[in-house]
């Protein structure tokens, strides 16, 4: 799961980012509407965690922008304002859930997982495509009932392909999804090829079909037409 956290309380922002990172969730952050719009224009996120009160505007005003730029993203509002009107306004504008401050980080995590299951996995913890079975909670993958020994990045990469079947994914999109804000520190994206090579090899060694194909000059695609 990859999320964008928009929160201007820096101590809370750091706490959420560190907690979610410990749970294996890629979390990009910003503390104002302007920077949020920049990120939303160039990156895709599974969920947007959005504070209502921001220094340069209302988080509610960002909801329409999210809907226009993020085709499959959920929106979870977090705010210290606990009035029924704020909740109704946010949900009416298109938010999917609302969490009032203060909250336990474990509850935020649970809400995010529930939204992800509902939106990306059809409400399940398991994602199945033909001979490939992925259990997201246990981080287990089986091909023809044989367990695969995948690294964390290989697991995330496979899940990214499975939730974007038949879509061409550029190397830039793959790097942004798996490494988030840390992409600026990377000299090049050559390592993407190695991660994909290792993933394909492990699937084939387990007797599975190699659905991942190279789209030369662009990136990769999980091709469901392969048999």
C-alpha cells in the first residue's frame, strides 16, 4: 500500500510516517495544499490521508482535486474538528472515511487496510489470479500451491502488477510506487530490472506462467493474455 499523508502538525506527521513504515506501508508526506497538489499530479496513491485544517487552505478543497487526479484512491480525513457537519461535508464531497483526532495509530492502520481491501482487493485479504495466490496480511505468495521466498520489494512489486493487470507500468511509476519520496536519492533505475528479473525467475521456478513482459522503451506489463 502506498499513501499520501497531508498533515501540518509535524510531530504527528513524523509519528504516523514512522509507524506506517514499520508496518510496511510506503508513506509520502506534505504539510500544505500546494505541495499536496504537486505530488498528486505526478504520483499515484492507494489512499490519501487528509487533514482538514491546513496552513494554506481547507483540506476539504483538496478532495475534488484528488478525485480528478487519482482514479482509484481512497480518501481518509483526519481532523481535530469533531462536528457532524465536518464529517458530512467530507463524505458528501467524496471522502471514504473520517477519523477524529486524537486517535491511536493502530486504528489508523486498521482503517487504511480496510479501505485498501475494499478498493484494491475486492474486500479480501487474498488476491488470486490463476496459479498465483497472494495473502496480503501474511505477506505470503504461492504459485501452483508452492510457496515463494520473496523479498519485501519483490512482494510489493508482484502486488503492484496484480492490481494493475494489463496496464503498462513505466520504470518511473514502479520506482515511485515502491520507493516514494526516496526516489530523489537514486542515481538511476537500473535496479528495477534486477528486481523484476528475480521475481520472474522465482515464479517460473515454481512452475508458474511468466505473465510479466517487457514493453521496450517504456516499462513492463502484467499480460493476462499469456497462458
